[in-house]
């Protein structure tokens, strides 16, 4: 049996897209291998051309490249040139050893350290997954914005008052106002009553 929810349409989850992978390496072959690994698992890549770009907050740099503010992740080869620029580094960082060891200070602030460029794709995938999970947790802690069924705006002051109409209930990533929850409960009770009648017959 199917339940008719009266044309209820729940708001779909928004795909926020992946980050731009900003690549910097002293060795051109290492840079090319990093790019190939990231592109191979479906990420957008932008290579930084000189050391000065390392000092640019790469979250903002990636925003112009990908249209997702603050979503850039820097993948950089370990080495003396990177160490010299570490004070200006901003945002998430994945280090690639490629035969070199990072300093303790640089390693401490890295999201991940991989041994070879071929491992970069998996490290970026983990970063994206962890970021999405963190966003989901943050969204669940935030008050809902509006009802996914009727579009009613959430008002925290009214929600604390008497009655259930302005109170919201979360179902995963979907939030419904009290009125819509009661409407769906009524439809469910009606459907259960129809099933009971059919079974009695």
C-alpha cells in the first residue's frame, strides 16, 4: 500500500561540490603526479605557479577557481621552499613527502601526510568526507530555517510558546513544522484505518 502525502515535496539535499585541489611542488614531475592522482578520483586541480602564491590564503584563491568559498585544499611537496613559506600558509594542507621529511611544526598543522604523490587522491577523498560529516553535524546543531513541506519559516520565540504548530521536528536533514507533522500523522492514521477495514473484510 502507498501513502498519499498530498503532493508533499521535501527539499532535496544540496550538493556542495568538492574542493579545488591546489598543487605546489618544487619538482615538476611530483606536481604532475599529484595532479594525476587528484584528477583520477574526480577532483578539480589548480597548480600554483610560484612560491608567492603559497603565502596567499588559499581558501580565497580556491574560491575564485571553484566557486566554493573556503573549499580549497593545498597539496604541497615537502622541502626547504615550503618550509620557508609555512608562516603564510592558510587553510587545510596535505603534505607529500616524495623522499623528503617535513619539519615537526609543518607536520603538526597538516591534515594528512602521504608518502608518494599517487596517494594524494585517497587523502583528498578523506578530507572531503570528513568535511561533509562536520558540516552535517553543524547543520543538525543549528536551528532549522524553514519547513521542508510547507516552507514556513522557523521562529525560535514562537517555537517556545504554547502549541505545536510552530515547533519543528527533524527527520535526518529534513525539518518539518508541527502543523505538517500532525498532517502527516493524520494521513498515516487514515491509512492504518483503511488497512484495518480491509483486513476485517
